[in-house]
């Protein structure tokens, strides 16, 4: 009996030692798993915007009229400027550029873009340029201003204080029924250059082409045989005097 008790006590002691050993091995295993696997990379250095330049000293609103010096400077291409950005990045990273303008729009991407002022009123506007090489827009940015100017002398030449000379010509003095004839309005407006509105009426047949323009084509029909075909044009132009003649007519004979 006494020998059995001693045996049980020895067995219990051995089990305790084994248990402590397993416990220590498990703890050490967790410590190894939580050790860093590599050294962290150094922080990225920010990229700085050094300068922003424009390819023009001035840009102008578009002028649809070619008068005085407007013809040379007020074309659509001169309503935009090229913007070039220079940055400083010690690590030569890939750089993303960001542009913020107070008016107009940016066309393109990268270090060279266009600042388009189409549809913008004349005034002084700002552009801010930022750059990002991976750390966000954390470097220095540059803000510049640019003056978008009114086109000089952008206005149509005034109509002279005289009435235009008007007439209508026909492509033939007579045509056979079923044939076509062309009527053309002829105007002399002096030195004025303004849009002119045309409206045609005819005494018979059908206008097949050119209504609202200076020339129409009319198709005759059998019902007009032996009659006169008359085409009348009425014009309207900005600046015309109230008492100016605004209509002119021409007639051709329609033969059987």
C-alpha cells in the first residue's frame, strides 16, 4: 500500500513537470510570432512646386468681327494659355499634378496643361498648382494670377447712314413649265459688314432650296404655264435706317 502511494506521488510530480514545460514552449512560440519581419521604410520626402509659368503675357475674349486690331489678337486660340510647372523632388518619384482655377477650365494633365478662358468674362483670376509624389499634397504649392482681357475694339463697323442698294437677278428670262429657276439677291451695303436676314416669297411654284439665304431655287409646275413667276426678297440688317427700301423683286415667264 505504501509503495503504491509513493508511485502515485512520483507520477503526479512527473505530470506537473511535463505540464510546465509545455506551457513555457507555447509562450515562447507566441513571442516569436509577434517579432517584426522587416525594418520599416524611411518616410517619403514631399515634392515642392518651384515655379509656374505662362506662355503668353495676355489673353483676350473672342471677337466675331474682324475690325481694327481685333483680327490679330481676338481669335479663339488666344482665349487660352499654356501653363508649365516645375517641381523639385529629391527621390525622382512619379508626380501627380493638381490645378485649381478661380475661372475657366484646365485642359490636359501633367506638368504642361492649357488654361482655357472660353466663355469667361474679362477679369483677374488665380491658379493654384500642387504636386503629390506619394505622401499627398504635403509639399509647397504655388499660386499665380493672370489677367484675361476684353478684346480691343471688338464691335461691328456701323452701317453707313445710307440705304443699301438692292436688286434680284434670275438665272434665265424664261423657263418651261416643270423646270427650275434660280433667284439671287444683290446688295450693296457700302463698307458695312453685318449679318443680313433674308425672307423670300414667290407668286407660284415651290422653293426647293435656299430660303433664309441670298439665293433660292424655285421649281415651276404646269399650272403656271403662260404666266409670270415673281420672286420677292425682304431683308433686315442691324443699323438700317427706318425709311430704307427692304424689298426687291424679279419676274420670269413660264412657257408651255
